[in-house]
């Protein structure tokens, strides 16, 4: 007897497929990197390190500004996930907030938060929704349409094809 029921495996498989479909419809990695960028920027100004008998306080005079920048980066990352229509704005804003965090928040969370905000924002700006592939007619492999011209059995080169500004029929130019 198996300790694992077959229903659990189906639910996990269904959940993974649903998550994959959700993830492909939005800039998932851009949102994740931007959200992660806010965490070190928020954390380091309020942290104290204990090294041996010494306490190192990393707080800055602009601790509240670091908190605001970090919270905004987390919100922009979540915005990329749940409102992908504003991904360009969220990407540009996260790049700018990452740049502002350099002088304000311990060199942008010791460059970790700055780099994550930079890459996440760039990915958010660059992401574009994909298009579903158009249905292709079912033809056998190697079959080519016949247009009445005999080319002597010589196949066309792989890169050959009509230029967009020229009239063409089945990949061959019309003379005329």
C-alpha cells in the first residue's frame, strides 16, 4: 500500500500547471526581484550586528527614507505581479528608487537591494506579453505546396523567402 494517495498527486500537478499559466501571463521574475530588493533596503538601517563583544549599529539619519523606499519597492514588485498593465511604470519607478537608495540607505542595502531593484526594474520594462501561436494547417513533413513550376528538385535555401515589400507567391517572386 502506498502512503501517498493518487488524488494528492493530481492536485499538486494541477496546482503547478495553474501556477505556471499564471506566471507566464505577467512579469513574474521582475516582480520577484523587485520585491526582494526592498527587503535589504528596509532591513539594514534598523539592524544591529553583534561581532564578538562589539555592537555595530547600521542605522542612518535617513532610516525612515530607507523604510519608505523598501516598502515602495515591495509594493512595486507586487504591482508587477497583480497589475501587469503598469509594468513599465513600476519598472521605471523601481529603477529610480534603487538609484535613490544608494545615497540614502547604506549604499542601497550594501548594493544587494540596489542591484536587485535595477535588474527587476529593467526586466519589468522589457517584459512583453506573449501571443498564442496561430494554428498551422496540418501538412505532412517535407510537403511543399505545388504552384505548377518545376524547379528541378533543387530545394530553396533555408533563409530564402520574399522580401516584405515585394509581391510573392509561395516564396517565389513573380516576374512581370
